[in-house]
C-alpha cells in the first residue's frame, strides 16, 4: 500500500547514486550536509534523545559534540619536485674522458681540466647556503631526499652526447639551460663567467624546486639568478653573492652594466613595470637579462625595500602566488626612485649611500628654509615644498672633503675644477626635481646650482640636492653644505 508522507516531513526526490537510488536524507549524511532545512528538522525529530548511563535524558548543552572534520591535508602542496635526474652510465662517461666531481649539493660532469673545475662543487655548496639564508629552506620531496643538483659543464658537446648525457629532447641553448635539478652549460672564456653561469643555472634549480613554471614572472626568475650569480670568489676569503660589480676588469665577460649604460645613452631606459612585462621571447637577448638583474638587485639591496622584498621572494620560492611580486611594485615613489637609480648607475654604484633621503615637508612654504646636505650621500630632499612657476633663490655655504688620498680635496659649493663628473666640477651643489603629482614623471635633468642660483620649478614639487661626485666614490667624503631655499619676495 502506498502511503503519503506527512507534509511536514516531505523531502526532495531521491537521488540516483552508483546504480541505485538513495533518499536525500541519506545523501545528506554521506555528504555531511542536509538537503534542506525541512529535511534537517525531520531528521532531528526522529533522533531519540541521548541518555546518560543511568537512563536519564542528558541536557543538550552537556552532550558530547561530534568532532569537527579535519581540514584537508595541504602539506603536499609544499613538497618540492621529486628528483628526476639522469642515470649516468659510468663506463660511457669514463670512455669519453669526462670527469666526475661531487660535493653535498652538486655532482659535476665536465671535460675541462681538473684544476679549473675542482673548486666549482664547493662554490655551489656555498651558494646553496646563501640561497637558503635569503629564500628560506626548501621543503622536502616525497622521498625525503637531500637536495642535490647535477651539472654538465661542456667544452665539447659531442663527448656528452656520445656518453648519453646530452638528451635529444633538451632544447638548444647558447650558454646554459636547466631542467629540474639538472643543468647543462657550455664552457666560458673566463674563470669568472664560468662560475657566474654555473651559479645562474644553479639558482634556477633552487628557486624552481617547488614551482617550475617560469613563464609567469620570467623577469624575476632570470633576475634573481643573475643577482646570485654576480659574485666575488677570492682565493683567500669566503665567496660573496649578489654583489654589485665595482670594476669591469674584475667581472670579465659580464657586460650587464655596459648594456644598461648604452641603452640609457640611447634614451631606452625601461620603467620598473616595463621590466616586469618583458615577454619570455625577449630573453634570447642580453638586454632582458640586464634589466631584470638590475631590478632584482634594486629591490633586494635598497634600504627601503630589502626586508619586505625578501619576504615576497620566500613566498614565491615556496610556491605561493606570483602576484605579490607585481603588487610589490605598485608604488609610485618606488617606481620613481627606480628611474633615478637607472639614470645614475655605474660600476661601483653605492646603492646604500645613493638611496634618496626623504624629509617631511616644511609646514611654511612662504619662509626661507635651510637644510644640511651631506657630501657622502646621494640625492637628499630639501624638505621645502615649491610652487610651480615661481622663482626661488637657492644659496649654499660650507666646505666638504671629497677624498683623503693621496691628499684631501676640499671644496665649497662652487666645486673644484681639478676633476669633473657629469660635466660639472666635483663638489658643486646640484639639484633634481621631484613633482608632487604622482601621475607626473620625475624630471631627470641635473640642475646646476653652485653657491647661488635662481630656480623656477615647472610644477609643484620638492627640490632634491647633492654634492656632485662620482657615485662609486661617496664613501670617503666628509662634511656638509648648509643650503637655504628662499621663496620670491
């Protein structure tokens, strides 16, 4: 006999599952939810009250609650990729005269002379320590194995191909290429650049150990690889990574700064956002590497961004969203300072001292205001808000020391004509204008001031000042000028 269910207990139609039919109440239990509120009430009405051991009904608030379901285990998302390196045939390697050198973090196969290759595995171990110190520890892989790379440093590719160490499916390359925990590189014409390329490819292996998709932020992965690869490795001291080249002769075959200087001379300076928007296909040219390296170094070493940028890098290396890299550059002041940086950069550029000093603006823009401009720093805000189109009188006095060897060079705000930088005497007071409107690009022209000058800003903004000197020679300067900016009477 068919019996109609009372309306207050009416549920939705049954659901077909796995070849049979189940009611929505059971489906709700299977899925951990009720199909609707009426069904939930009906289920509660049919559930007998819970009783204690004495048979008395237990108050609802004292009944043990069912354990909450545990959140899904997301630890697998933090695993690094499993080790898929080639199985190397020892006999074939020996037959081709290929050396095998090994350290904790690198197995190196090479056909260059042993004495030239012997120190490379140890250098990579030191680089690994630097990566961990900056980027954080890598997560384990499923096999809980130690992270180790295999590198193939080739003077003659035919030997490696004959030994089965140069896969046919590996895309061609001019200098080097990495894949997973392996990299292949052609030998280079200098010891420095051989080490540089080895460190570049090794950095790729490390930073892509969790997320191997380079295409989303190519500028970052190439820039961070160039950053760590730019190094000093003296024979009598520990190596340093992420340095800024101080002189061209100490970094043979690098050429990054020369490329940037040449593009600057042609008026082809990229904004920070333009650097991040470089398409992957652009990285078959050295210019893309130079700009990416400069931007990463700028963010990693500048006093205003280095700590927060390191946190972003650690997240990206762990496999988190790459969007944080783009949000990090969404700052008008940061983008302007980048423009100043690429306008002034050179070998030995002292980013710590050259970073602009900002001051709180003076509350009274109608009165003459004075400030101290130090000789050992880069651009320094006068702290005086200027109105566009009005003429201001800038005057300066004082003495500074520009060098100590072979003897002190003393200068006043007019400068000393013994030596020139950017077409003006060393020690001369110069300026650069910073518009108030964040939508306006900063004026990169140098303002020649000396001990007394009149300046009319093109729009509202602030005058930045500095003592003229080479950007790689600020550290030995001493003293300051006292500068007064007076509005028109």
